[in-house]
C-alpha cells in the first residue's frame, strides 16, 4: 500500500531511508491524521508490483533515497538481528529475501565483499524500483521536504513544525561505514555509479 496524501502526492520508500521520519513530518505539517504509525507501518514499504497496482496514475510520486554505502551499512546492522527480531524498522523483513545469502556474522567487510560479488547494483535497483517522480535525498532533510511542501502551498507555521522535528529514526548514520578495507566504499560506489551520479553522491 502506498501512503496517499490526496491532492498532494503519493509516498513510498525503501526501508532504512528515513521513512518513519518523513511520515511524522507529514503529520506535523497537518497532512496526516493517523494517531501513530500502526495504521500503515506493516505495509509502509511496498515493492513495485504493489505500487503499480495501487497508485493513482496522475499523482506525483515521492520517494526517499540515501547514499548507497550508508544504506548498506544500515541493512547489515538490521540483518545481524535477523528477520524476526523486534527491530524498530519493520521494513527490513521486505529486504531479507534479497539479502538472505549474504554473510551477516563475519563482519561488515565480508558482507560488502559478498554483496559486490553476488549482487552489485542491487541498492540502485531497489531505489529505482519505486519509479518516483521526485526522489528526496535523506541527507537533504528537512529542507528538501519543506521545499516540496512549500511548493504545494503548505503554510509557514506547518513548515516550521517540520523544521523543528527531531531525529530520523530509521536513517543510516554515515559514521557507521567501517568495512575494514578503505577500497570497499569506492567499489560500492562504482557498482552503484549511475545512481550516485544521478543523485550527486560522492
């Protein structure tokens, strides 16, 4: 199920790209009336077939992206807990089948090496699968969302609440990239080269 904001846009994003923060920000801007995340958290991270089935063809489609290196680190951290853990990121279960063959117990470096051998470019494929009209970089929050909402006529008071919102609960943390081999980050960026170029990631 795509998160629908009638008259505004549709939103869907891969796990661990700041989706929970985005939803909370939309609530702060007065666009959502759900009392908490329970109404949609289980179906918050749809895959392309669901998106195509559910979407309004005329609506602007918005998604979130983040640096593929930081995203892979977050995937690794989530999967070390296993698919049935009480992880706060419910979306990780949707990724498990794609990454299940990658080693999770031997450290992040081995995870990245196997990723590059078995599925280079998978992060790009996942981000691109949402076929968004507008992709907002997590690193540009909250300003990217504020600019989008401002262009849609949201009032200044609501935008100020978005700017004041703390945290990005499921956001990757750039400092966590420590694969043990400095060359691995560059190899990931080469594997995701088109995506990095399109989104100005360096």
